[in-house]
C-alpha cells in the first residue's frame, strides 16, 4: 500500500506541472509499463494488448449504469475520438468496473449511444479480479487496496495517457473539459514523436 501511495503522490506532483522543454513526464515506478492483458471486447471476442502494440492509447475505467461521472467521461472521450478520428496511431480503451452487468452486448449498446468508433475505441469486460488488478497495478488509478471480490469497487474520473511503449505519461480529469483539452494537446505531442 505504501508503494502505491508514494506513487500517487508522485503522479499528482508531476501532473501539476509541465516541463519547460514541453516534454511529458514518464509516471510510475522505474521501468513500469502497462502489463499485458486479455479481456472480452464489445463484440464478445478475446482481445487485449496486441491491438495496442506501437500505439498511443487513453485508458478509462467506467460502468454503464453510472449516472454520475461516467457519461461525462464518455462524452469527453468521444470528443478526443472526434479530434483524432483519422489517426490510426491513437486508440481509446474503456474498461468496465461492473463486469457482472456490463456484458459485451451491454458495452456494444453503450458504444452505439455515444457513437464510439470501433476502429478506434474498444470497451472491455471480463474477470472482475483481472479488471481490478489492471486498474490498481497497471494504470494506478486508485490507492485503495482490494481483491476484486464481491464487495470491492473502483470508481475514478481519471483518463490515463499511455505512450507507444506502454508507459504512463499523464492523468486527466475526464469530467473536466479543460483537463481533457490538455490531454488532447499532450496526445499531439506524443503523436509528433512517432
């Protein structure tokens, strides 16, 4: 737990500033990258990190029954999609934190509501333990410990920017249009390096 708390303090300190040479920080413990995963996408197919190889991507954790922050986050992700709609080097990935309800069919319907482009945006469901492990130890979106069991729950407004080497480069408030505008600017910086 202390390692996660130290890391989160580092994240918030790093995200509060931008280096003068316009470079983005690399966040996380030394050498940390998003781990490989295999989950179920909105089409019911097993899919995962192979589709993200060499791509910049933005990760979000949400659930379709959420009436609070999730619709706003998804709307802001759609804005990012629209800005980069012709760029094959950027992917959007949304992971449900409510896999018992959010089946592939439910995710596909949710994508349709928000006009999510499946060529650019994938929504994942799967094992709750795997999804929560990925949220906690892959994307570091919460410092709250848990085991992915029945009483465990994660809810975060954070969008996570990951570079083509699967390193975390920024955290953004997905409910705040100013923060998402910064995300868009930072995506452009990473795309310019490819």
